[in-house]
């Protein structure tokens, strides 16, 4: 009798193990994303030479030294199962300088990239910037050829992924601001700040 009970218990354990593995795998899969997503959308930015008076209202410290940019972005979000990822993009914009910059409006484009970590909860993604990984290289416009690095990107940004993992929407919350640095170690911030926002939508392109 005891032998039969032990055999039955063993059979039950063997049967349950695959179920536990499946549940654990499904749980892990629900908390992470694996793959690449092509995205596109619009963006706007306000750059203040001398920074902002505060990070609530985003009024330039010098009322005439500012630059407004409006444009579009195309890019790729890459997600890894370990909760890390990278965003690469190219952006085009129309720049409108403030009166103190004594410059005409212009058109420009940049290439940019940054790394992030992320969490996923019921389809909503919270992105956290990896400090010092954001770089921008000007392709066209008055600053063509110049590279800018950033130590700071304030706060998280967010996204929503469909239940079938095929479509992605990403939005940059307000307020969001970045500050360029003057050294390769990204430890010496410059007295320039940019507040910006974007909304991007896209679809899965690969594993």
C-alpha cells in the first residue's frame, strides 16, 4: 500500500513539474519583451541657453536665449528579456531661434541613441534612462558634424504594448528634460537644458 502511494506521489510530481515550468515561463514572458519595434511620430523641444527657471514651468532663465524645434522621428526600440534595451532614431526638425540668438530659422536633422531599463505591467511599459548613454550627432543644419552627450534625462517615460506583442506606442511624459555635458565621462553639465516631448507608434519587426 505504502509503495503504491509513493508511486502515485511520484507520478503526480512528474506530471506537475511541466505545469510549473509552463506557468513560470508564462509569468516571465508576461513581464519582459524580446524583439525590435520600428516606430515613428512627432516631437517638440524647447532649448534654454542658461537653463530653465525651474523644472515645473520650464521658462528659460534668459527670456531671449532659447530655441524651439518641431519635427518628426523614426527609430527602433530593441527590447531584451533581461529588462534592458536600446533606442536608436533619426529626427528631422524646423528650428526657431529666440531673438537673443541673432540667427535665422533653419532645418536640421540628428541621429540619436540611448540605453534604458524597463518594467512591464499589464501591457504598460515604464522606461528608465541609463545615465550617460544618450548621444546625438547632427547630420544637417548649422551644427552638422557635432556630437552631444547627456548625463541627465529626468524621470521615466512610458509605453503600451498590445497583448499580442505586435504593436507599440511610446510617449515622453511632461516634464522631461535633458542637459548636455562637456566631457566624455558625462560629469560636467553645460548651462543648457532642453525640455521635450514625443509620441511614437510602431510595430514589431523582428525577434
